[in-house]
């Protein structure tokens, strides 16, 4: 399984959405898409609600989140 290269899809701009990672410079964040899935929406429902997004945009959100998770550290108390 090959992960999508999210580097050309996920963008971070200091003045947009408080510097959160967004999709293709739009005002929709990775968090927004992950929250949609967490609330039970399907990929098809998300694509219908956000008709300017593509399947690759959604996959890029997951690839970005997975990459961030791989590079995060847990500090126990």
C-alpha cells in the first residue's frame, strides 16, 4: 500500500485558519475533515458536502495525520 504524497495538497499559511494545515490553500482544515469522519460521515457524504474536494484531498488528510502521529512523542508523567 502506497501512501499519497500530501505535501502538494496540505498547505500551512500563517494567516489562514491560524496556521492550521489546510487543503490546497482553501479554508478547510485537516481537522475539519477528520472531525467529519469522527462524527460518522462517509467519504461520499463529505465529497457531496464539500464539492470542491477530491478523494485525493481526503486521502492527503489521512496521510498527513498518520505522518504527524508517527512523529509525535508521548511524555508520561
